[in-house]
C-alpha cells in the first residue's frame, strides 16, 4: 500500500499578525519535537516540505528523528488558495474569498492540480511519504480524497503539527482518509492553529 502522512508546520512567530512567513515560535519548536517523536518509528521512506521557513524548520526538527530518510523541498507544497468560491459556497466565506486575487486563485488551483498528480499518482506502492506543508494544502488533499466540492477545503482546518494520513491499499483503488488532524502527541498547551477552543 501507499501511505501519505501530512503534517501542518509548527506555530510561527507573529502568525496572528498576518506575517506571510517567519521562523517557528518556541511553542512551534516544541510542537515539531512532539510530532518528530511520534513519527520516529513509523517507517517513512521519503519526505518533502514546503520551502517556506515555518515548514522547512518543522521538517528540520523532524529530520533529526529520522535522519536516514531523504528530504526534499517542493514548491507544490507552498501555501496557496486552491479554489474560488462556488455558487453553493456559504456567504460567510465571501470576505475570505474577496481578499484574494483571481491570479492568486488561478496559481493555487494549478499548483494543487500538479500536487495531486505528483503525490497521489500510482507508482510509489509500498512507500510511506511524509509531506510537511500548510493548512490549505492539507485541506485540499483531504477534499480530493473525499471527492468533496472544491470550496470545502476552506472548512477543513488542521492544528499546528497535527497529523493527517491518507492511504491507497493497491493501485486503482480509491484513496482513503485514515485519520484527520490527529493531535494525540500534543499536550493541550501545544494545541494551536484551529479556530475556536478545543472541546476536550
């Protein structure tokens, strides 16, 4: 089978102030160490990360726990806006979609089409791939596997250093969502990145 482990980067410094990219905060580093310990014995065969600092630094921490695994940056995992709103998109999302340009959406859509073709393509059976990336990218992968409407990615949020697992049991079979936003490795004081307060 082919497994894909998607990890959102750790918390970044000043993320709440709209900084496009910055280093991990102290809490982000602690999150990365926790997810690294969780992934150390999984048997990852190859890893990729977004080139943005917060994802690159998260991968660096993880790589200390899996030093023999080849690691590469991939522009296909950059943060992006992968689709525009659709006629059935709830109006509450209008401000978000109104804040991005058509060019940004077009670029994000093309990027994610290429990412799906690259990472969900047949030919890597028996591998367990790790992708350290961003909230929107993980949401798009999950939406793709669930065959949900394009705009639904915007409703799929992940915690910093949460783990999502996709699996294809054999070529030709549909991909399956095994787990989404698993944060069992993170103590409650390291839960960040999700809207609203945790229920438990």
